[in-house]
C-alpha cells in the first residue's frame, strides 16, 4: 500500500447517493429501508479503517460494499428474528368480534363439565363404556372382552348410558 490516504470526505460526497440508493433498494423489500444510512456509515468506517491497497474504480468499490453490507444486515440473526417493522395498519384493533366464538367455547366447556359430572350417576360398568367406547372411541370388541360381555351388549350399555346422561343433563338444565 502506498502511504497516501484517499480524500475520504470527497469520496463520500461523490458516491454517497449511489451507496444510499443501492443499500435502500436491498433493504426496502424487507421493510428496512430506513437502515440504509447505517449501512453506508458502516461501509465508510470499514473502508477508512483498512483502505484497499489499489482501487481502480472507487464508485464500484463503495457501491458493492454498500450492497454486501445491506445483504449482511438482512442475513443477521437480529433482523431475521425481528421481522419487518409494523405498518400503520397495525395501529388499530382488529374489527373481528370474537365474543360469539368465546361464548360458544364457554358453553361447550360448561356442557362438557356437566357431562363429566353426569358420569357419576352411572354404575362403574356403564361409566367405563360411556368413557372408553363413546368418548375415547375404543373398539367395542376390546371393551367387550375386558368386561366379559358381547360387543352387542357394549352397544346396549352405551345406549343406556347415553339415556341416563341425557336425563341427568335435562334435570340439571343442560338445554339452556
């Protein structure tokens, strides 16, 4: 390297617009065009810290460095995980009314809790059939073997269990 330092101020003034345009165009797609100034500043700091030994075209070097620095910024973990900045459309509440959906979920949960409580009115065998065959969908044949009855009997027990549960829920006001 020759001992002569380039005139950094003159080079910056001459090529700053081109560096800003390139950095801005790279960052714009990610919604981060406002970081172009930071990119140009980092390029200038880097070049001033360790100037290249021979340069034939300063504009090409500076513009290429700005583009690479902008791409490095996009690839950095900080910006990949942060995502783009939120626009003006995010300043307002979502107009979707979820009250009806919430009310339906609460009603289903109350109904499920009442049905769970209703299992207590069943004897042990009918409760097992209601829970394992009806609720969990366990095969009739497996449950029949466990209980020592026929698969048809499991179906009959399920029908009876459902009738008793329905009667319990009706008594508790489950149709509201």
